C-alpha cells in the first residue's frame, strides 16, 4: 500500500512544487530590474494580470437572458397546464 501512495503522491508534489515556483519567479523578477521605469512597468503588468484574474465574468447580455428566462417560464407553464389535464388514477 505504501508504494501505491508514493506512486501518486510524489508526482503530485512535484507538480505542485513546479507550479508554485514558476508563479513565485514571475512575482520576484520585477524586484531585480535595475532601471526604475522598467521595474515600475513590470509591477504594473503584474497588477493588470492579477486584476484580470480576479475580475468576475460579466453576463454577455442581461436583456437577452431575461427574455430567455421568460420564454422558459412560459414553456414550463404550458407543460404544467397540459399535465394538469391528464387523468391520474382513472
């Protein structure tokens, strides 16, 4: 059993280590840029990337989704009305 756990745990740990080290390397790379304008531009790019990752996805068209929802409700009502006319337990 221990060898099975090691077979799966070791590759998972390696993958996690690689993914965290690359993210940390990108974050620390701006620190070592000597020219101030280039360093500030690097920090600005990082802020923009983080803001893009954190930004929630907005609905494409709210009016269209309301129309779609209204149509679905009308269809549901029609189905419920037709089911209501079916004799149950005759």
